[in-house]
């Protein structure tokens, strides 16, 4: 993957988050992640996408709290440690005061984003992804198709039979609607 391809990938990924105020920062974070991945010997395009998306998600997560936390590699390592339950800094230069502030900010970001919901507890990135997908689908689908999308792919994951009973249609018709939903999503993602 050449530099221009990496830049194009980062721009597409940054746009997909719909956080336009962070667009330039997300592109920069993605490029750094791709350059680091390249240095580690990654060659598969899917790996590059995963690495860049993860770095951007971490960046957004760190920006959700009431404090503005610089997204350095040290901050990222400590944020990951906090999410894994660490009670003390895991890097040499982070003071315990800064670590405590980071811990408070990450806790607040999850609480601010998720409210009383426990489905995504501790997984801010997952919550953001679901919100983005739901927003995209709501804008793309009819009201009924959107409801079917939520039933089929939401937290309860209804079966085709149960969805058919709710709307008084056959399982085959629900499958056709599901295929139509997938095609619409695919066309939106590819554009």
C-alpha cells in the first residue's frame, strides 16, 4: 500500500466517524497507525484498515471525557491498562495524578455516552460504532425497514420467524427485506 492509498484510506475512515470537528486529527492518527503498522511488517489491506480504525476510535474515546487528554502513545497504553482494570500507571513517565485524571475522564466518557445502558458498558468504541451504523441506516432505510434492521441486528437479534410474526409477513419476505437492507448498506458504504 503506497502513501497515497494510506492517505485515502485514512480520509475515508475519518469521514465514516462523522466527527467533522476531529477530521484532521483522525486522519493524522490513522496515518501514524498505518506507518507504525508498515514498520511492523503488516502487508494485508484488512490489517491496515483495522489498525487505523482502532487508533481513530481510541482518539475519539479519549476526546469524549470532560478533560482534553493528549493522544500520545503513553496515554494510549495507560488508557488501555485502565480499561483492563489497572490501578497504577503502566508507563514510566505518567504521574499518578495524570493517571487518575485519565481514569476519571475515561469513566466519564463511558457514562456520558452510554447513560444508564449496560449493553456497551466499558466499550465506548462499540457504542460509537453502533450509533454511527444506526444513524446511517435511519437515513437510508424506510421506517419499517429500519425497524426490521433494529430487530434483526439489535441487541435482541430477533429471528426471521419472529420478525415475520410481528409484521404479519412470511419468513421468506423478511429474508427478502433483509437482503434489500444489506444491498442498501453496501451501496452506501461503497459510495
